[in-house]
C-alpha cells in the first residue's frame, strides 16, 4: 500500500496578531497529524525592500507549495504582505489553490492566544473601569 502524498502548504497570517493561532494550526496539522509539510515563513523578513520581500516569499515559500491557507484574524485585512501572498498564489501558472479560515473574533479584543479567548473574560467594575478576571 502506498503512503498518502503529503502536500506542501503555505500558511499566510498576520505574524504579530495571529501567531498563536498559526502555531496551534501548524503544530496540529503539520507536526502531529503530518497531513502536510509547512512551507510558511518562520518569521517576518528583515528587509526594508518590499520588492525583495515579495520575491523571496514567492520564490522560497509559495512557489513549491500546492496550497495556500490564509488565517483570517481581526486585522488580517490590513496586512499588505498577506495580500501579496494571496496574489502570488493566484498568479501561479500551475495547479494551486487558496483557502481562508476565519479565526475567533476574540482576537479583536486584544487576546493573544486561542486558549486565552476561552478562559479570560472582561467585565466592568463598579467604578466603570474594566477589569480582567
């Protein structure tokens, strides 16, 4: 029996805002279940040249992938790099696909991890100030 083909997947996300979701997603699907090989950026590129960054992402990460998954958090729509990554995926001349996954809206309230959105809440105290509990 042949082993299933492991797809090469690029995961686009807002590094600062949605990193915890990306880490959880990659850990589950790439590491634990071994459903795909993650070709995503480990960190944002350290360059001020937008042309170089776009070229590098396209050539070193998206070009060899069979699919791009976009993790859509509260502020993803503001990220120009996510836009460029989606465009690079759609511009590929061979068979490829893109898929979006909406993340929990709790990230819009300043929570940093998926776990925190389930265990942390905000309430108004008597004086009108907001407190976390």
